[in-house]
């Protein structure tokens, strides 16, 4: 079953016509002909704002139900939602990035990966009848992320299966050594700040070239953000989010704000206004500080400022 929108747009103002056309494109409507647009019936409510706006400016808009009386008609309607060409265009963008990766600096490579990831997510949102093309595109995005991590973040942890994260008592984690991968980037820098600021104020950090391979963590250290570490990605949560949840910090609105930024910069997802600025500052600090302890201290000042920033939740 489908819902069909019949439109007669007002001639003026032209801004209304432009907004409606853009909205129809954003919704991924199938076009049966000029002025007739279709969506799956489950998405019928998406037409409501358009109907209201068109009528408010003197145009005509009606929504009717549509069903196919035979398989041939159903096939024709489904063809209106075929996203194969769009996935092909996305794949070209992804392959262009893959070819450029060997020459790109890390910040630019990650920025472009997020743009490719967001483009796919936008396409998936309007792919009402996903098939093999969608599965293949997601597989290629995952492979591209693996290539990115292989170059810039060797040992980037593979997320564990989602499970309940046990609550821990920070009093039992004082004065410890915490181990992670060397040359820390956003998630690890944020974790180091969180550990020393809220969990273990006397924490010392051990920086390992290949903790999951040739340089395992020394006995007695607490690992974070690598495969096999005690604290690492779980489901959709990055290590910063897992640490916050483990020590009962995840209800803090200010830390939630930082977690959203770290999540976006580490694995993509919903864009966050502060992300571009934080990424640029941390990238600059990595250029300035070759020593990971000094880099961590410098980054901590940035996270302190972000935590205290005006406009942050009280």
C-alpha cells in the first residue's frame, strides 16, 4: 500500500514552490508524473507539512491511498524507489577516497570519511525498499573504515557485542597504570582526560605501539581502546562512552555533550557543532607535541575548557 500526494503548486511566492520541491527530494518520493508523488503508506505523515504549506498559499494538495491490482503494477511502483544509480554514485565517491587515502593527512582523511559515511546514511534513510545494493554499500563503507584505521590507528578496537556494562567503584581504581595505543587521537585523548579528571586522579599512562600484537600491555595495567582491553568499544559506544558508563558518569549532561563530540569524531554518526573545532585543535596539538604524555596534558586543557564552555548544560 502507498500514499499518493497530488499537488497543484501556487504560482507565487516562488519560495514556496522551491521549498516544496526540495522537501519532496529530501523525502525520497517516487514521482508518478509532474504533481503526483508517492511514498510507502507507513510514511504517509511525512506529506502532512507539505499539504499544510501548499494549501496555506492558495495551492491544492490531497493525499490518497494507492494499491496495486496486479504484480506488474506493483513492480512499476517499486521501480520509482530504485536507488541503484544513487548507490553507484556513492560508490564512486567512496572509491575516490580509497584511492586518495595513501596521500592524505589524517585529519583530512577522517573528515572525508565522515562525509562519505554521512552521505550513505542519508541515502539509506530514503531507501524504503533496500536490497543488495544497500548491503554492498555498507560493506564497502566498513572496508573503507578498516583501511583508514590500518593506516592511522593500527589496533583500533573492534566493538564488542552489545551487553550490559557493569558499574564499577572508582575507589578500587586509584593510582593505577592505564595502557593504550601510542599517538592517541580523539577517543584515547578524551579517555585519558576522563580517567585523570573523574576516575583516577593519580593515573599514569603507558603508550604501546601494538598492544594487541607485538607490544602487549605490561602485567597489572588497565587497558583501554584496543582489542582485548578491559575498556573498549561496546556495541555502538566508543571507549569514552564505555568508561563513562562503567564509572557512573554517563548521566552528567556536560560529559554527555563531550561524549557526542567524541563519538562523532571517532566513528561518525550524527554531526555535532563542536566537532570541527575540537578536531582542528587536537590535530594541531599532535603536530606540536611528539611526546604522548605532553600531548595528553595539552589535550586535557582543551577538554577542561569544553567541559566548562558557556552554553554547556549546567
